[in-house]
C-alpha cells in the first residue's frame, strides 16, 4: 500500500477529509494497521489512516462484560485508595493513633514487669532530686522519700511542689538512696511522665556523686502516649500537643496520677470497641 505525503491542513496538498489520525481512529472505535498517508513535520511524522480501508485500520476488540466489570472494580479501588490516603493524611491517622494508645494501655495492665517513677527537683537547670517515688504496676509504693540536695531549692521549684530546704534538711542524701533506686528499677520497664527530664536528672545526680549511671532496661514516656490518646494534633509542629499530668506535684502523687492515666486510656471503649468511621465505604 503506497503511503502518500501531504502538507498540513490549510495548505496546498492537504490530506483529504476522510483520512484520520490515530487519535481520531480511537474516537471512532478503530485501531491503526497501516498508514496510507503522512504529514512530515520538524519534530515528528503524522501518520494518516483510511477508516474505509480494512488494510489501513480495523475495529478495536470490544471488551467482554466480565472485563468491563473487572475494569470498573479496579478503577473503584483506585478511587477509594486515593480518597482514603487523603483522609488518612489529614485526620484518619489521629483516630488510628488513639486506638493504638488504648491497646497499648490495655496490654500494660495485663503485665507486671513495669514500674512508675517520678522525681521532684531543685529547679530545671543542673537540678538535683529532692524527692523520688517508684510504684509498681498495682500502685504499691516501692520507694517514696525526700532527698537532701547539695544546693538550695529554688523559689520557683518550691512554688510548684511545695518542698522547702527545711523539709529536706534531715533527709537522706542521693548516695544513701541510690541502692534502693537501683533495686526498685532492676529488670523493670520504667514508665515516666516526661521521661527526658527525669532521666536527665537521675543521670546528673549519679555523675554529681560519682555513682554509676542507672542502666534502665527500658523506659517509656507516658506523656507521649497520653498526647497521642487525646489526639490534639499540631499541623504546624507535626506532633501531638503535650497534656498536663494534673497530679499533686509530689513524687508519689504524680506516680499514682500516671497509673490513673494508663487505666483511663485502657477503659476508653469509644476509641477501640467502636469501629473507626470510614468515610469511604
């Protein structure tokens, strides 16, 4: 079959109107076989086909009903995934994180390999411990004592926890309490509200008195779990907003407040027993 050369439409030697491009054939339900004409351009050659010539083009094979149904299912899945991914990116992950927090809390209440620790300090910078408490998973006190620091307690710290220099004047020192801390934490997972601060203070006191750093088997920041459970997400900081413990600002009271938070999360049936609402059923 001879291929004839034409010029662009609107010029002399333009192609006759019955010749079609590949795109035009597709709109007619046809597919190309062999071109009968060509329009050369600088970037490419435009091929032309004759819909009336069976040697130039032929009807597309029509899909079966089963194929059409499978195609629609595939397209529906793609639409669903796109919509779900967008929903999850914006708000859906918050609901899932809440469920994770509840499941985590429920699991902890079935175990007894953990303790809760809390400290009160002389201040914030280069602070020393003035009170420490450790309770077990059932809320039983393992350690609860004031500690005499080597420096005065700041006024700001006293305003928070109420502990004065007079109250700790006759208290044991950190080296005297150190063995009891080690014994209470040995082979235990340690739960702390704002763990970064308490661990930093513990390490500082150990270094201050030339004692070995207490090797925690595993520590968990309960403040992070509570923040995840409450679900107040900051799109600016890309994190959950920290929530206050609302304890007594004394070591033992705050330990028990942490335990109460864990139990409250575990009891939150709305976050786990009810299915997460899927906006794209």
